[in-house]
C-alpha cells in the first residue's frame, strides 16, 4: 500500500542522496582550489599579471594552471563559475531539514524535558538562528576585527561554541548538533552567494568595461573561502552525528561539538601547510588524537537528563491520536515486547549500552511520538527488529501497520 508516509520516506532518501552528491562536488572543488592556491609557484615564464603557476598530472594528461591575483588584462572567452555546488548543497540540505526536523518536529526537534515548545516556536527558533548567524558573522568580518584573520577566527570559534550551547538548551541533542552543522553550512554557503561570487562579478564587469579591477575584492573573497575550508570537516561531522547517540545524547554534546571545530583546524592545517610546501606537521595529528580522545571521554561522563513521564493528556493532537486509536494497545505491546530490550533507558540486550539512534520505546508517549518511524521500520518493512536477534511475527507487524493507518486515516 503506497501511502503518503512511504512517498515521504523515499522523498527524504532522494533529497539526502542529492545533498550528499552536491556536497561532494562542493567540498571537492573547495579543497582542490585551496590546495591549488597554496601550491602555486613563481616562474620567469609567467604571463604578465599572473601570480603563480602549477603543473599537475591527472587522467593521463598534464595540466598547466596559472592564477591571476586580481584579474588578467582582458576578459577570457570562456569562464567557468564554481557556485552551483554550494547553492545546491544548501538548498537540498534545507529541504532535508524541513522534511525531518520540521515535519517531524514533535519527535526529532522538540524535547519537552529541555524546552516545552510548540512546533511553530521550535521552527521559528530554527529559522531565526540560521539567518541571525550569518548576519553576526558577516558583521564581524566587515568590522575592524576582520582585518586580523587570526583574531577573526577566534571570534568565530567563540560564536560557534555559544551557538552549540544555545541549541542544546532548546532542542533535542540530535537536533542541536544537526542545527549547529546547518548554522555553519549557512555561513559557508552565504559566503559564496553574498560575498565571493558578487565580488568576482564586480571584477568581471570591470574587465568588460576596460577598468583595472580593485584587488580588495579578491582579498575579501579569499578570506571567506579560507574560512569555508576550515569549517568543512566539522560540518560533515555534525551532519553525521545524528547517527551516533554517544555524540548527540551526551550531557556534554555542546562541548564535543566545540572540540570538533578544533579538530577541523588541526587536520586542515596539516594539509594546507603541506600544500604550501611547509612540510609534514605531524604534531597536528597528535593534537587531533588528543582532541578525539577527549571527545570519547566526554561522551561517557555525567548523567543524561532523566526523562520525565509525559502526561498523555498534555500530548499535542498530532501525537495523541496515536494513543487514542483503538488499535494502540495491541501495537504498543507488540513494540514493547519486541523492541524495548534495546530501545530503553538502560538496554538489557548484551553489548548494548545505549538505545540505538537514541530512540527509547518504553512509555506510551514515547511509542506514540515514534509512530511513523515504527511504522516504516517494523510495520511495512522488516528492518527492525533485526531478524538475527528477535523474531517479530507477521501478525505483530500487521498490528503496527493497522494502528498507524487507522490513526492517520491512510
């Protein structure tokens, strides 16, 4: 039966696929051009106005690349712009954010034990934070602090740590780290859309008009591009973190995120220094290892916030309908009987120390909030529970499917 939730699941898969593909293209071009820029060499044979050159070999051929620090004397006949990778990555990521965290806000975005928000309030905070982050960052870059790159990067790190802590005060741990990644990715993509490409267009228009381009536009674009380079690896970690409860469900998840940004700096510093001809800075990997071991330690320290039993009468209507459905009792016991040994505050399954994906299915409210996930994983597919560990009879799966369809009217 192809109901709406199945189309929604496949839409999410397709958009996630698109997001990954475009992100690979954006990250690949970003890393390539930074490495190329750092590896440029002076040569007596450089064309007038050229800053440096590099010879590369790939795919059976040789490439001779020259960079103009400002611009060539005249506009080239053929010019390739690298911008759509960034735009497509951000747009597909935002659609994915809306599909998972806005449509599924009551399960993935809101934690009533952290902040008892209405759906519209949580979404409003999410949207406002993404836009506000770019405004603050852009103002910092354009202020007197932006004249010193080291000082600016420190201020940016402080901003990211504040946002990491702030997100954990209003959202679920999973949503907090994901939003920090979206916050950072918004800054990166906005750098391309509002600064880098417009500055390059000003240079192009000057060339077409026969004017000498102002070198400040290239300098500003280079600064923003460098920021993007150092932020890329932490963003990838944060986007993957929703699959690992040890990262997002820890009491110190905001501090883990802060250390991840430092790891991004140490790793990129190694490669950027190498591309610049500065040799192998092995100390950066030692620093990265120490940071990662600290993250592992933080993930197991402290006690997670004890979840309070939710008042069923206080559940929002979109969740309460699953509890009130006449098929709920049968479905609830099917879930508890087959899933709660793993999806529990204290799992009893050997070798499990936390609930997979951080999803706990013990109380009626928890099962109701996870209704769609349960339906997809156990009602219409055999993904959960794993057949190698727990056998769920077809009748139990049918009860879950019947419950979900009855409650949603599908």
